[in-house]
C-alpha cells in the first residue's frame, strides 16, 4: 500500500472518529437537558397544590369604617384645603374663631337638626363638604335669620334670587326658610357658579357672596391690566375679601377643633328628620300634639310656614325621625277639622320690624331723681327702646316730662326679635337652684332647653312672659332639673 493511500485512510478514520465523538457529546448534553424537565415535572403537583390556596394580597386595605359623627364625615369630604399654604387672610379669620369658640359651638348646636341632611346632599353631587359650613357664616345655622339686605334663611337668599331658584314667597310661606327647598336651591346656585367660573370653587363662593357680575368685572379688570385673575388677587368688596378666607378658616377649625379650644358636640351620623306627606291644611301646634313633638322643635324643622299653618307650601312636613311613624299613623285616623286651629291667623315673622309694635301704650311722668336706667328697669324695658319711643338722642330727663311707655310683653312676634319682660319664678321651683342665661343670636326656647337638658314646658313655666321668639341679650331663668 502506497504512502498516499495510507495517509488517505488515516485521514478518513480521524474524520469518522471526530464525528463519533461529536455525536456522543451531543447525546450526553441532550440527556442532561432532558433531565431538567423531568425534575420539574416531579414538583408540578406541589405547585398546583400551592395554587389552590387563597392568595394573600399585600396591597389589600381594610374597608374604612363609617363615621359615627357627622363632623368626622364632613372632614373626610373636605376638598378646598390643598395648596393653601400660609395665608394671612385665612389666619386672621382663624384667630377670630379661636377667640370666639362659642360662635361655632352654638351654630353647631342649632345646625344639629340640619347638618346631616346637607352633608348627604353635597355628597350626592360630589361637592366639597366645606360647603356644609356655609350656613354657619351666612346665618349661624338659624333658619329664621334675617339680614338688612332682606336675605332670609339658612342660606340667606334675597327675594329675587330666591324666586329665580323657585323659592316661593307669599304671606303664609317663604321657601327661603324651607330647609330642603332652600338647600336644593343653594346647591343649584353654587353648582351654576362653579361651572360659570371654570370649576374654581373660590371664585364661585365669592360670587355667591357678591354676585357673579361683581366677580366677573373684577376678573375683566385684572385681565386688561395683565394681573392674575385668581380669587386672592381680585379687587373685590371688603366683605367678599373676607368671605372665602372665613369659610376656609372655619373648615380648618372644624378639622382640629381641640387645637383651637373649640368644643364641637358630636352629631349623630344619621337623619334627624323624615319627610311625612300631608294632603290637607294643618296647624303645626295640632300636629305637634298629635305626634308628641315639641311645638318649637317642629317649627324649627318647618320654619317656612310663617303663620305655623301649612298654607301655600309643599304638601309635606319635616318631623323628627323617631316620631314620623306615629304621625303617619295618626293622620290616617284623624278627621281634618281636628288638625286645624280655630284661632285667627297671625304672622309669626314678617309683621312689623322693631319700630312697629302691636302693644298697649301708656305714659310715665318723670320724677325728680329719675333716670332712663331706673325707669327702664322699673318697667322691664330696654333703655334703647325707651329712647326710640320718645325720640330721645341722649339720657337727660326733666322732672315733669311725660314719657311714652309700651307693654313689650304684647309685642307682635315679628321675625326673631320679640322683647321679653322680667322673668318670674313659681313656687314649685323656689327650692331648686336657679341661674340666669343670656340669650344668644339665633337661640330659641327649644335650643335653650336642649342646651340645659330641661323640658320645654319647665322652661316656659320658669319664664311665663316669654313668647316663642327670643331676643339676643335677654335673660332667661334656668332651673336645675335635678
């Protein structure tokens, strides 16, 4: 065999050997790789078993508890606090509330009948819950509040704006005082202003106070001068300059009342009143007797019926939730004439103002040593009334001078300013510890009785000459019920 042939054979053998080795290595690697899935397969049942277990979601949060207190519910819905920063106009108003804690405390007590309803209506519209505090600023939550501009009710509608938002105003009924109707109107108005000013609630609030025309003109002026057009930079009336900061400051006090020395009594996060349908004229005094409701409380819920009878208004009444079923059942069994008083109708609010008095006049002859103070005290009247009746600019009197006196205990009950004479004490209360209470703006007999945890009938007995309406500054006798 030649050397060339031997070399060719050796070359072929080496090539075949290399191929065989390559095949063997490939088979070995394939075997190793095929071993991995088999190992995984042996663990597959355990993975499936684990998959059947309930997964634990680390991001899952417990559902928030429903607040028991309306104040807390309100805080959770505040939307106007972001981005305020340090603002001296807000700080000034906040300082006032902190220095006068009784203002918010008393307004909250009056508003305890209405706040839950207002908060729910605001939530339904996704409106800032700070707006539930607007009646604190507008009326101190007094539905009988009346301003010099002839604005009336919780939300202080003037006559023209009230009529625009379908709040009827007649001799017998004023929708501006209607709790539910005026609340709907106020929210409609605020929503309209919010849309008008491109979703800016601060501008909407300013317009609620000053009117949309005033705010629009201020914006146009700043635009022409190249100045900012946000609320804080607009040249608005002084009252409006303070109006929005007042609401924002009040919201901050409600957010942390303890920090400002304010004691807000809890208000149950549940409806205070319920709507009961009626289909005939009724006198509120009769309805109150039928359903065992305090008459003053019933009128606090239905203040739009100016003469305490359901004429010209909606065919329903607001009654405390706990008494709604009793009233509904009673109305089904009573004759119509049993619910109507035979007394002639007399205005409750819109009679005279303080200068018009339906009372008995008498004269008093000034004696030597008399003064306006001693005469006023002896006759249970105010010095200012004495000056007004006799057109006196000062306090100087002359012996023999004749003064006109008026029996203020028989004054008509126009608005909320009935003047009350001196308090009297009955024999049954002589041994009980008694104290005096100075009536605050917006107080009523019902509110005072509730504040001192006494019965309305007792409060009336201790103060027999007191009418349904009270005058700020007058003194009431309050006896310890225990």
